[in-house]
C-alpha cells in the first residue's frame, strides 16, 4: 500500500527530507520544483513507512487505499506524474536510497566570533516566516517580526479559503517561532506609516521585506469601477474576516455572479459563494460572514476564461476538489464547439481531460439562472469587454471566438491576479509589481532584502517561499561575513521605544477622530 499526496499539498517539501527511499518529487534541488501543481509520491517506490505523512505540515498525505469521496482520485494523480518520467543521468534513480547517517552540517551558520545580528522581518506570512525559521534555527540572529495587522499569519490567515482547513494548519508550524527567545513580535505596526523604511534600517543590521502582493490587477475595461464590481482580493479578505474589509462589503443579493478569471482564487470565490453554508460552520470563517452566506441569493457563479480549458490557470487538484462536490453542479458552457473538442481529445489527467463527463449546456445568458440548485458554469474562450450598468452592475459583455454575449449578472468579481504595492522608501518596478533585487538583495540599499511575492511576483504556492527565503537569507549572511552590512546607528531597545511612541500617537489620533 502506497501513500498519496492530496489536494491541500503546500509544496513545503518537509516530506521530501524524511522520505527514506527518495519517492517524492520534485525535490527542491530539481529543476521543476516550485513549478508543478503539487508534490507527488511514486507508488512503485513508496515503502509505506508513513514518515512523509508525519512530516506534512498541512495533513495532505494519506494511505492511498483509505482515500474516499473527493480525495479518491489522488492516487492516480500521483501515479500519473511518473507515468512518462524516467530517471536521467542528472537525477538519482528513484530506487531505495536510504539516507546515510553522519555528523550534522550547519551550512547556514556564520562564524562564532560575530556578534548576534539584529534582523527585522516585515510580514508574518509564509515568506516572512520561512526567513524567520532559517535565521532562528541556523544563526544566532535576533529577529524583530513586524506586521501591520493585529494578528499574525499573512497569506495563511487572510488568503487561504476558510474551508481549506488543512492548508491553514501550516500556520501552527509557523506560530511556534512566535515565542522563540530571540524573536520579538511587533503587531499592528505599519512600516511606511508608523515607522519609515529609513528608521527601521537605522535600528537593525538588516531588514527583510516579505510584504507580498496585496493589490489586484485591473481589467482595464469600461465599467470596472461600478458599484457591484469588486476585486477578488476584496472578496478573499472578506470571507477570511480581514480587519480592513467589513462584513457588509460584499452584497450577495444577486442570483448570478460573474468571476473574471480561472485561477485558484477564482475557484475559491466560486466555491465559497455556492457551497452549503453549514459545511463552513467548523472552519475559520468569521461568524458574520457565515450569516451573510446563509441568507445569500447567489445561485449561479460563472467563471469567465479568455483561453481554452487546456490553458486554465487553476491547478488540477483545485478543479478536482470542485468537480467531485455533490452539493454544487459544475457545468461547461457549450457556446464554442472547440471547447468540447479540446476536452474530448485531452488525456484524462490533463486539465481539459478532467472536465470530461461534466454536463455541457448552451446557456441563455439574457435570462436569470433557470436552475433551482446552486451551480458553477465554466465559460472558456470569452474575454471581458465591458461591465454593464448605470449606477451599479447589471451584466458583463464578453467576446468569444465565435460570438459576443451579454451576461446578465448583478455582481462581477475580478480575479485576474495579484500585484505588489509600492512601499515608500523602497525602489519599485511598476511593470512587474516587485522590488528590484539581486538574489534577494534590494538594489541600491545595503542591508535591505526581499522575499516572497514582492521579490519574485505572485507565483508559486506556500512551499515555494521556502526556497525563496533560503536564497535571501543566504545572501544576507554572505553580506554579513563580507562586512557589507551597514552598522545600525541605534539598537533594538531604541526601536522598541520608537514603535511604542508611534503606536500611542496613532491611537490618540484615532480616538480624536472618533469623538
């Protein structure tokens, strides 16, 4: 009996390091690590020891024969990765290769005669926490961990859908470092508002920015700013109880919602809006949001994709998670014959092939949803041209390969990607939405580093940040050993006093405005 990795895989690769037979790929040292949708266990090599399941931080690994319901397809998903994959001279043979015991190697340690580095990390999401983990476990650095929000977690807390309970579990792994004796937490402190970039730098030997990509990309079409047209970033923040987004920010009175985009975030939004609210009762969803979903009028969510089903941006595991739900119908819009042809010709494990067997329907988009139950409709080869309405959204006009259509809808969610936002005092590349850097070292600012999406753009899941953080911390340590870090003019105690003063000042101003 082999084990199988399932939908909530975060690609953290903790499982890879404990596997005694090298049966989990891609490994962090392999070229396709960080580019595949998940990690995969080779059923022909797995020896059923269970070490990977014990190490998995998100509970995504199970004995294959025990999987049922929506997870039953994942043994085949794992096996198909190896179907046409043969060992090459550049990679180890996947036959048993038990790890040899030897003395521990601390390849991240700086020389013992160095005084402890004082490093500030801005951002408590996965990127920031992997950097913190590396610093605390492999150096003598003292870390000041900063977040503008009053609760730590970043993307794990406010970006992962509440029904992905297992994925959110990685937050518990990160949280163990919050009480480390060499770490100080500064929550509710906003860099660029309460404390400047220069002030942060002059109190620390180095600063790592892990501020993510919190802005939404725009469609650039007419009607985009109409009431009822919202960015997916707002919707995700809303259903996760983000303090910046009130419970009444999303109106659920419309029967039909159009989501522009076919990525995982688009699927998340469609899934949350159509699922039975009772299935969310034991999740991290905010009670006020759950109440809104119970009274929701949404019966149909349309996912609009510019390209065909073979090029959809969602991952196969996320699509499988929706396709195998019993409470919501998943339908393919049959407006374009090429869509059906592509699905029928695709291999069963391909994205398009996973849609085979789903109902195909030619929808009358001028009318309200005709079905009583809730459903999700996938419409491919359809580019948004205009969001329609005078005082609020009443529909969306789209252009396909073979037709133009006006879809009657009361709400439009724009899910076409995330983008980094500029932080005052740091360089910024407008085109890529990232901070210019070399191996994590910010251009022109010695002692300043970046990690995560603000470093490489909004790509890669949680685990991709582990390799990303390792590179950045390695660059920082190289600079420390080479004497390239600027000496801070003030110290950690002075920063504690400064941040406390600024937070008191902010609270006093807020209290004055409230009077």
